[in-house]
């Protein structure tokens, strides 16, 4: 398999969104009265993991999901408090040295704020990493990834069959498949198993596992 391009999901792959969620639930003045005493391992009890996502989402809270998601996205002190996972910068530099073109994509309420945050978070690798953001609601698909991938393919002259999407969300695996790219599922702290129809998708639990899989199964 010839692969020349790697698209990275940020939250859950490069950055620890679960960390941001935990701090938001336990410290935001609106939600802390209810959740200030929860333990880290209790996050899935507060935010039930639904099959569509396969990972933690504020939107899955049974009664306050929409409000939580809005409040989180409009609270910079919590929204930007998502550190990179260990080894991310080194991994991205490794793939750059190997000659891969690398991109990130995010859908957000405020494109300029998100791009500014990502440029700060990923400052060590922005000389080669392309950061793309899009406004929530711009596209009709449930996952903006499908449309964003198509736009990036056209914008940068990329071939889908030479592209990998590394993502933890299950619905984004379908997005990669629908545009002709190759999905790789990244498993972070709180992720559920793939549905039977997607069991063929490779799953990795660390950047080292990802490096090994790409080295064994692809060429560029």
C-alpha cells in the first residue's frame, strides 16, 4: 500500500480531550456542583459512550449534552486545556522525516480561535503540519470529516488512495471509507470496540504501534 499523506484527528489522537472534559465537569461553575467529586474512571458514567461515536462526547450526556457542548466550546479556560499526549511531537517529526505530508482537521464553533489554539498547541511542528478548521454546520454530513477530506484532496492535490486518516471516533472511520482513504482507529483512554462491519480496520493504542503498523504495511 502506497501512502503519502497522513490526516490526524486532534482530539483523542494528538490531544487529550478527555482531560479537558474532566476539568470542565469538575470545575466549571455550572457543572461542578454536580460533578466536582467524580473520579477519572467515572467519566463514561457521566458521558455514556454511544456506538456512533465510540468515545467520550459531551453531547451524549442524557439531559444536558447540548448545553454542555456549547458551554465547553465557549469557555476558553477549559476548551484549550487539552495537553498533547506523550510522544506526539516526536511521532509527527518522525513521519515528516520519512517524507509523509501531514494534516489535522477540526470542526469548531469559532474557526479563528481553534486555529490559534492549535497553532500554539502544535507550535513545534507547524513548519510542516497543515492545520485545517471548519465552522460547525458548514457541511450537511453528520461528520464534517468527509467533506473536509474531499476539500483537502482538491486543495492540495492529494490522492485518497494514498491517504490515511488516524481517528478515534467511529463515525469518522466511515468518513474515510466514503472518500476512498484508509482508516486507522486510534484507541485512547475511553473508547469502545468497533462494530462488526468495521472489524477489518487496524487499531492501535500508541504512536509506537502506529509507527510499526505503517512501517510494516505501507510505503511512500
